[in-house]
C-alpha cells in the first residue's frame, strides 16, 4: 500500500502547501480560462493554492486518505475541489485539458517504467491540441555517489493534532536499472504511546534529461523544454512539452 493514513498525516505536516514561487510558475504557464488536470494530486499541496489563485484545476489520485485530506483542507478554505478517485492507469475522462501537471517527481512512482510510458500516452489522449504537459523529475544524486547502495534513515514530525509520527526508510538503489526500492514504516505516538503503525513499499524510478526528451518525443510530444528548479529542498528538472 502507498500513501495510507499515516503517510498522509506525515506528508501534510512535512509539506503543507506549495510556496508562492511554485504557484506563480503555474500562473505564468496557464490562464484562468484553461482547464488543468493534476494526476496524483494527493492532499492538494499544490492543487489547493492553484484553486485559490483562480485556476480551474481537477485532481485525480488513488489514495483515499490523501483525497480525504485534500477535501478537508480545501473545505477549511471554503473550496470544493473536483477530485476523482482512480488509478491513473485506468482513466478515460470525458474532458480534454489545456494542461496536465505532475509536480515533485510523482511520475517516478510508476513501476515498472513501462507503466510510466503508458501513462504518458494516457496524458496525451487527455490533452487538447497544443495542450501542455508539465512534470518535475529528480535524480537521486546521493544514491549515485554512495559505494553502498543501501541506505537507512529516520525522520520524526509533529502533526497539527500534537501527535508525533516517526518514519523509518530503508532504500536500496540499483544504479544500472535506475530504480530505488523503498520500505517505509510509519509509527504514530500520542503522549508517547504507540497508537498506529503503517508499512509502505514503493519503487522510485529515475530518468536522465536526454532520456526523458527521447521518451516524450516517442510519445508524440513536441516543443520540449527542460528547466532546472529548486523545489521543496531538492533540485528538479521541470519538463514542459506540448501535445501535437
Ligand atoms: C508525492 S505524492 C504527490 C502529491 C501532490 N501531487 C503534491 O505535489 O504534493 C504522490 C501521489 O501519487 C498518488 N499515486 C501513486 N500512484 C498512483 C496511481 N497509480 N494512480 C493514482 N495516484 C497515484 C499517491 O496516492 C500520492 O498522493
């Protein structure tokens, strides 16, 4: 399972909402008449500030916990977002979009990578002619430089209700396959008492710049640009590509 209840609580406490510069980037890319789709919108970290800024954006995610949090966080700001609960691999939506955005490397969660390629085709089918695909991808440079490709780390965060969530992460990178296998564990403590535990397994694939450009070309995107951006404490390559 990915992005369950504890992971969602951790994510929201850790990331909350997008900063202004991330929001203004999308305001430069789109106008208020455009219809935008955010696949893998999660708990609305970016979707909610974009709605607040006046963009017309729909979200899709397959995590109940993330979507519930998105609805709740939006409601507290008097917003009712249009959200669809679905696997991205299964979508066949009635609308075509002016833009599809996938921030912070979410496309890298599709595994094996053929699933990501299929998803790029699905996105193309949902874009209007000349509609834009915008996606941030990252390269895990730390994993590349280590001799030992295995890594353990722990984190701890205080949530808005005062409880503590401790997470442990066991990552194994395969540099030749460009994949990290992650085993994550979340434990929630209220008044020092363990109240809930959640395990999560996921894979993160990575892609290099010119590889991405070739893949996008293969799937019929054109006018491909890549810009380097610093988001959420990491460097990302943001690809902007157009449907034909
Ligand atoms: C890193 S979070 C990103 C959330 C949001 N886009 C943001 O910028 O904060 C990745 C999201 O992808 C969702 N997800 C992962 N695999 C998915 C799939 N196959 N179909 C739909 N959503 C998926 C997860 O539930 C999670 O909410």
